[in-house]
C-alpha cells in the first residue's frame, strides 16, 4: 500500500449504517468473549485433572494462569485488529484485476499448519452455514464503501473474526495443544452464534435504507434460472425493481412536485442501480470465488456463440449437474491420463466429447473457463515438479476431483490456506525427487500419492473434515520418510566431513614437511624421522586440535629446532637432550614402534656427538647408514588421507555472481543436473563440507550421487548444467503463473 493509500484509508469516514454495524459487532463479540473466558479456567482445570503426566498437567495450569493474566490484552488486540479491518474498507481495489502479488508462499512448519487448518475448518463451516446471510451482507457493504467486500475482507465475516482472534493471541507462548483447545472454545462460544448476528445485521442495514429490496432483487434474478430461461439483463432487473416501487400509490408530496418525505425507497433504488455493476461482478464470485469472477470479466468468459436452433437445443450445464456429470467421468479420465503420451488432450476435451455424445447440454461461461484453467494449471505443475512419468500421471489424475471440489467450494481459488491447495503443494513437493521409474507398491510416499486421487474421488467435494484429515495423514507419512532419509544424509555428511578432515590434515602435514626439507641435503635419519615418525605426531595433533592449536604449532617448533641442530652438526648434549626427550615423549603418545624409535634416537645421538661420519660408513661398506646425507626431492608419508581429493577441478574463470549463487544453495535445496550425455537427474544438496567447500548431492533416498567443489558448482550454474528447482508452494506458484499468462495473452490479443 502506498503512502497515499494509507492516508486515504486513515481519513476514510465510515458511513452511519456501517458505524452502527461496527458498534453492534463490538457489543456482540464482547459478550461472547466474556462467555469464552469464563469457560477457560474450568476447561483447562479439567484437562489438567485428566492429564497423563506432570508435564501435561503443568502445561494446562500454566496456560490457564497466562490467559487469565493476558485477558485484557487479548481483548484489546482483538478489537484493535477488527477496527482496522473496518477502516480498510475505505481502500479501493479494482475487482477486474487479479492480484499480482502471491500470498502464502512461505514455508509453514507442521505446528503452524495444524493451527491454520483448525482456523480454516472453523471459517469454512461458518461460511457454509451462513452463506446466504454473508452474500447479502457483502452486497450491502459493497454498496457503501470503495472496496469490493468479499468473504475475505468482510469485517463481520468469519474469516476476519477468526484471523483477528488468532493475531490477538499470537503473542502468547502457548503450546499447540493449548492453542487448539483455545480455538475450540472460541468456536463454541463465539462462532457458533455468528449466524444470529448476521441475520440481525442484514435486517438493521435494510431498516436503515441499505438496499432494503435486496431480497426481491435476488428473487427476481433467480426466477429466470428456475424457468430455464436466459437470465434477464441487469438493466431489466433494475427496471423490474423500479416498477415494484412505482406500483405503490404516490405520496402527496410527490403529487405536488415536492420531494418525498420518506425517500428511503427512492434512495435504495438509486443505490441498487449504482451497485448493479458491482453485483454482476460478484455473481460468479459468490458461486465460484473472486478469482474466477475477475478472470471471467477480464477474459470475457461467456456463451460460446451458439445461436438460433442450436442455442435452443443445447442447455448450458452448470452447478450440481456438472459436479454429478464430472463424477461419472473419473474412470474415463484415469484411463485417458494413463494412455496419453503428452498433455495435449485435457479434461476439457473429455467433457466436451462426453457432452457431444449426449447431445443435450454444453459447457459454457465460467464453468468452461474453470476447466480450462485447471487443465493449464496441472500441466504446468507437472512440468515444474517431476520428470517421472508414472507419478506425473498420478498427479494429473487429481485434476478431476479438484474440479469437483472447485465447483462446490467457492473458496478454493481464493484461499491460499485451503486444505486442498495445501495438499496439492505437499504432493508436488514430495514428487520432486522422482526422476526414474519407481515401484509404487514399494515406495510409501509414491504409493500414498497414487492413492490420493481415489480417496478424493470417494469423498464428498465439500467435506473439509475428511479433506483435512487426508492432508494431515499425508504430511505425517512424508515427515516419517523425510526423518528416515535425514538420518542417512546425516551419516553421509559425517563420513564426508571426517574424510575431508583426514585429507585436510594429510595435506597440512605434507605441506609443513616439504616446506622444511624439500631440496635440502640432510642425513637419512632426518628423512626417515619426517616421513615415517614425526608426520604421525603432526597428523594426530592436527586432527585432534586443529590448525590453530598450540599442540600443532608446538610440534612444528620441535621439528624446526631439530633441523636447526642438524644444520649445526655436532652439538652439546645439554642442548640436544631436551629436544630428544620431547621427541621421545611425542612418539610414545602416538604409539610409535619402540624399536624404530630407539634406532632413530640412537642415530640422532650419534650424529650430534660426531662419533660416526657418513664417509666412515661408506669405507666400512654401509651404503644405507642413517647418517648418510641424501638430497630430498619428495616424501612418502605413512599417514591416512588423500590430499589429491582436496584439489579443485580446473574450471577456468567463474563469474562472481555465480559463486554467490552457489553459496546461496542451502541444505535441502533441489537441483537438476545435466551430464555430458545430456541426461538429466534431480538431486538434493545434503550439505557443504568445510573448509574445502565440497557440495554433496544425494537422491531422494539419501544416497550420494555427486560431489562438486564450489567453483565447479558455480561453473555448472553458469553453463546451466545445474539448475536450482523451486520446491515450496509449487501449486500456488503454478496458479500464479497460469493466471499471469492468461491475462498477458488477453492483453496481447
């Protein structure tokens, strides 16, 4: 919202009828909240009394005390949010344009999801129970304010009230079981009685002159449909409403040319006429939701153009009749999806073929646009989520039961938190790792995905309880599988980290030794000491304490001191003895062979005493004397590890932006890799091994499929051999993309 929008909302003055409604809802909710809070102590005391253990008992007692102390704050926050929702009705929103800003694309934890589902179930039940009252109230409020009032922003509707309560208790540190109990109390004490208030609210607004003839207008529009005639144009409905008013005897004031003292009927007709355009836009919004209503107006979904005898022969199929007909096509749709090699033939084609065979009805208007939207949507979801043909087929089978649900539930496309949409998001994300043939009978997640279509087809389309349970069951199954795979990934990363640590220590030891002895002529015992004995001391000190530790640097200082003494040649025993003692203790700590250690120390003592020179050894025929000098070109260290594994691939120059993109890949991120043979595979980043920056990629079973250094990952990103994949809210993203394409296509043409 811009600053100008915020200012206009802040300065918006509620009309008098809306102020009266605001006062009534405040009084109603205050009374109901008091009843709810009066029940809190008894409810939580009973739960604590029946608790299985002390931990649960303490949880309920703590919650009881916290809610009692925070009662005033909860009420203050609740009515603050509610008041703000009234004021926001002053913000104009063009209903012709779909929202371009995606909502609800954040990652939701399971506990948050259960809270959301509990609130959504409450909202859906009340919305269905009070549907006529809410539709009438939306229409009346829309006639008084700039905003287009819907179920989503109606300040006395169930969604706003439930969301206000959720925000009011959000600051409380309540465990999930406690919060669910509190929501249940709110449902029983507040939401259950909302229908009575909505009936009274409609009556009061009508008495105050806000569309008092709304019910007659609704009946006038409903009669042509009941008589199976084309709906009357809005202008005719307005005329009919005007005729009803003019049929009553004129008042004396009107006969004299003066204004009618009681002008409420005239004002209501004027308001009704001004609100007809908005009402026409809301007709399909009430039936299929606001998004479809907006798309219908934007894309001009309407009759297919049949005229004359053809139009009379073919009745438009819609509503429950379409739901029933679609339900009979489940097997045909499953067979069609299973046999089609591509997405060229969609559900719309199947329905058209079926209706053509029947020859009595046709699919038209919003219903046709809805099926076309779902066809495009499921094709896009399949293309962006999985490459496994078998699971792509199973996911496409869901389109038909989702169509049935969308026809019955007007909130499906409008609510990003709808349980069916969350289920589709979960299924799409769970399917993302299948890139090869999968045995559905053996893989639990694949088996669950393949069974969802049948379960949905066997449920009534509007049964939110069964749908919510199906969602929770699927989430639970996927979480169990993820935990199992996470254990395997953790072991793999621990092994890779340990191997990397060993290789890094090996590399560090070799580097230290070669920096000090390579290219020098040294006694043979020094070379044996470095590559066979002291390398073990350095290696273990590096592994145990790290490269910044005193142990590591101390062992290097001992080596440097020994080399200094060797360079000096003969040395005093008092100077040599501390060095030899330290060497002996260090070798004993690494369990170095006692015999070899004795030989090394003996050679050192001989050397520093000057008792035997290399020339004398040669004259005596000893060709491999420990005191013989040799030129050091390389060392063969006897320690674990493979330093060559740390060397990065030669990848040439890498753009800095792709290095940043490589660093932005987080654990659990899915990518698609393309090898030299152009074969593609999808894998997940299990983690990055430090300090070398090696990326470990695994398949969905937790087995390693590839490891790449940071520079190689950046180069593959640059050459598009590695492509990050979105994994969150895939269905919602697909819906946003399809709607955007449809609107863009319309604007181009």
